[in-house]
C-alpha cells in the first residue's frame, strides 16, 4: 500500500520536528519517520540530560564556595541516584512537546520504523511504500568511539549510554577536551568523581578565544580536574583487576587508572541504511550528506538538515535548518542557511558564549579590526555575586560594525544571545553603547566594552581638534551678556 505526501521527513530530532510541524501548519500532507523515539539527541542523550546534570553539579559547587557571599561553606551530600532521577524527570517533562501525540494533533502522520529510499520519489518503511513530493533527511549524528586498543573491552561511556549510570564513578577518564568533555568532566568532578581529561591538542576548547581557553582551564584546575593536553590515548589495559589508560604525553608514557571512561571525541552523521545511492544523494568523505546553501542534496527534491549535513552540530542550528526546508521544499524558495552568525554556548562554569568571528579570524580579513574587552572584575553584577572570573570581548570591522563576540561568565550564554541579534542586524559598536541596558545585569559587560570604544573615539585627538574651539566659543558666548550689563 502506498500513500503520497508533500513532505516526507526521515528523523524525529530537532530538524525533523521543526520541519514537520511547520509544513503541517501550512496545510501540507506530512509524514515523519522515526525508528526509536521522537525528540532526538538533544532531548534524550544531549542537551537536556547534560544540562540537568550540570545544574546539580553547579549547585553543589555553590554550596562549597558559599563563603564568597558571607555564608558558611557546606560539603553537599550527593546522592547520585537522586541526581539521575532529576535528569530523567527533566526529559519526561519536555518529551510531550516532541511526542508523536503532539505531532498527530498537528496533522503529521508518525510512522515508526527504519526508512530507506527506493528510487526517485519513493521511501520504504517495513512493508509500506511511501511516495513523496519532497523528502528531508534529518537523521542526526552519533558519537564516535576511536579505535584505541582495548577500549571496547572497557565498556566506554558515550552520550548514548551515560544516562543509564546508577552509580557515580569514583575515577573517571574523559577522552576529549571539547565542549562535551569539559562540561561533563567538570560536572562529574563537582559531584565527587576524580576526573582526568585527555586532549590531543595543545589546549581545550580549541575553537574558542585563547582568553576563554585560559579561563576554563584555570577553573577546571581549581575544581580539581586533571587536564592532560598534548596527550594521545594509546591503549586501555587491565592490571590487577583494574582498567588503565595508557597515553603518550610529549614523548613519555603515562597511565591513569579508572573505573569508567567517557568518550567525547566527536560525532559522525547517521546515514546507514538510507540507500542514498538509489536516489543520487552524495556524501562527503566524513559521511555527511552533501548540500548546497539552500540545504538541497544532489538527489532530486531531497533536502537534508541538522547534524547529518556535518559542520557545527547545534540544536538551534538544526531548528534553523528545519524552518528553511519548509518553504524551500514546499514552495521552491531559495532561502539560504545562515552560517557565519551562529551563536553557541559551552555550559561549563563559567559559561562560554560565542557568536560570529574570533579575533584571529577577524585579523585574517582586516589588518586592524576593532577589539574591545571588558573584564567582569569591573562588572558590578559579577562583583555582587562574587563571580568575577570572566569577560566580554567584542570584535568589529575597522568601521565599527560588530562581527563577533565572546562572553565568559555567569549567564554567558544568555548574554551572547543579545549580541547575536546585534550582529545579525549589522549594528555598530556605537549602537550597542547607546542602547540602554538595565543595571545591574551581565548585559552591561558587552555594553561596557562598547562604551570603552566610544569613549576612546570621542576623546581622540581628531575629535578634540574641533570640540576644544567649540567649547571655547561657547564659554565666550556665555560671558558676553555679563560684559554688556557692566
């Protein structure tokens, strides 16, 4: 039996859900095919559970550091099973927003099973043949487990099985010093694990500003996390009934015993079983589906969105992709996927919020970009909270147009959201400085950086060349009536 759809969506994560809801809302006949549970990585194995765990870990650390605001510090009693219950409860509370019931109520037919293309315009799910006008591949990505000798036998944790833990690991090794490795490594340390992060590069958070890398490295060290940079994991051995990671660090061998090992070494696109070749859809060497600026694949009337297309892997970018596909697929529009003005947040403590160009990237484009940084040691809200480890850094082109920003600190992610809007609207440093920001908030950090620029601009020698004569003339004008009275 076959049925025709205006849009057939393969994958029930953020990109697929956004496209399905949007297309159905416009009156299209839509089906969504999902082989496990709707909600995707973000709900079940990524953003939601990790941020729920981080919330518990952050509160535990606040208790330990209460003396900063005049309270007696307290060592929290961590019941890991209760923490995980909080994680699972958060997922359950959010799930109805992404559930099959809500999709069906919106007019989307939800089909459970594994999808595969069967020639142009056809998808097979089990014994069902589906016909489509347009199709969307939104199958997401999965964690990469490197081929390290002995790693598989050690039962590595990834984002897929981490949330099944019911006991806190006493000793945890984390492979990878990117955002996920740093977030989870810090969280587990604050909950009571002994944590070592192993990173091949010379620094953690390799895509961030050097100042941000330093700030997070210092905080992790302060928390008691061992950072092993320039370290390459070689093998996992068993010794005296214990698991041992063997690594190379600057030509020497080191070993770390562990109870569990967490792999946070990147992700790869999910395309297995889709039979992309039958419809002419090409993939890159890394497995990502090849798309153009409009998210069109090389297959006729087939689009792809979210993690499966490679590049930055963020839920909010997947949602952006899903919205674009709705009109591009249904109405043949040519809306482009925004690439450069992309905000993201690393949810360490302090948070790292980033949008647009870094200073190094800006210097590749212009000889003298404008760079201004405002330290949280001078930010009143940060001082009140006793959380002054952070800064707001603004990047502008030589004419003052904002092109990038990094905010490190409490609410760094919330703060950078405003800057994303400024950059998207091609605002200048002057515009940011002249906008009124509520006091005392962290939004005044970027405003302070813009104020510094404006102050320097107005106090420059070039400006004073005409302001000084003008002020002198005004002073003379004020004196003239007095002389006339005499």
